[in-house]
């Protein structure tokens, strides 16, 4: 057990003046009767109420002590450990434009891409991972984190249509770079997954790639799906839209080559899975990772103990130790 505010235990110093006051003035608060001699009463045993009066004072001191410990916020945790591991900083940049709904992958490009990305995250136990999505604009959904469960939860809840439609590859790369600059690993990488050509956004893809090169960030680009006309059905199944998609392999390859990464072409789920398996062998660097388990507050038993001690003291005072004026 640990204390969040251990300095509050300094309240125990109040015991010193309280005990001094009790020893000095305790007798004065007891009714007295003057007598010429106490010899006839020398053999009379002390009353049990005298001991109860001392117990009442002890209970009040115990109440103060328990309350001090409760205010110090005792906490319990399963474990706390710091380990040195091999890891890297990675940001996933996922295309969520309308064309990702194409069913040349089963059940769709988007669903398969999410599933493969989730499997990839599960395998990167020691990496600092982040998530960016883009369509006609980009959005950073998750900063760099070791919390794989939270990242997977965010991935599972992404839906097509969350952003304006389009393909802003440059903006997606720029958002990923902003997340990576705060990372501490020697190796920093962006995994960019898209099925189209840049046609939206404010940052040209090559400009974003040059910035990544200057900051030592590798970009692994993945072209997903097949070129040609695709048919997209709306979520309610009422209408079907035909779109012609063409992956800009030339630009994606140039982005990867410029930053020291690699371009991959995935025309089906198995190829996409192999791409992520190859990326799984990214360069790693030594990182100090501090892991904490769940922390539980443990102040309530001390509060209850303080209330019980004080209540028992008051009960004794107004019943057994009650004084008649």
C-alpha cells in the first residue's frame, strides 16, 4: 500500500500537545473532595470507570490518527515495473474515404484493413503506437500510446463517412508526423494505407514526405485494392454508386523511397496480411517502459474506523461515563 499525500501524516504531531494537555489537566476536570487522610481508602481498588475514561481519550486519539491516514489517500496496486525493451514509434494512417467500401475484398476493403491493422497492433507489444485517419481531411484519433486495448477500441469504432469524402494523403502524413515528433524511440515510422490518389487536402504528399525525411521518419505506403470501376452500396442498401479508382502507385513509391521506407501493393487480404508481417520486422531501439496496474483507493476503511472510534467515545461519554452537574 502507498500514500498519495504522505505529508498529511504530519498531523500525528498533534498527539504531543493533546497528550500533554490530558496529563496536565485531566485531574482538574475530576470532582474532588478534601479529606484529612486517605489511609482508610488506601486499599479500595480503582473503579473500572476510571479506566474507561482513559479508554475514551485513547479512542479520540485513534479517530484523529485514522482520519489522518484517510486524508493521506492510501492506495493499493497490483504491481509497478520499469523494463528496458526493444520498440519503435509507429503511427497508422488509415484511408477512410468512400472507395474503401469496395467489396473486391471480402466483406470490404475497409473492414479487412481494420482487421489486419488490429492484428498488427496486437503483435506490437512494446511499441508506441498512434492512429490517424484521413479522407477529404485528416483527423488524429490516438496519440502515441502503449495502451493497445484503447487503440484497438478506437480502431473498431471507426466508420466510413466520419470525414468529408476525398483522399487527402498529404494531410494524413502531416498529421502522423505531428504525432511522431514527441516520440522517444530512435526508429519512427508511418504506415500509410490507401486505395486512391491524392485529390483533397492542403498539404501536397511530396511536401509532407520531405518533412518526414528531414525528421528521420520512414513512411511505409500500402496500396490496397484493384484498379478499375467499383460499385459501392450505401449502408441501407437503397442505392449503388459506381466509382473508378486508381491507386497512384508512382507517388506512393516515391514517398516511400524518399523517406527510406518501402511501397507495398496488396490486391487481396492475404497479400495485405503479408505486408504487415514484413513491416513487423521494423528497426527497433531500446526504450524504458514503465507499466502500472490498476490502482484502487483504500481510504474508506480508515474513514469508517475513525467514525467508529469517535462514535464509541461519544457513546461512552453520554452513557456509562455520564456526569451529573
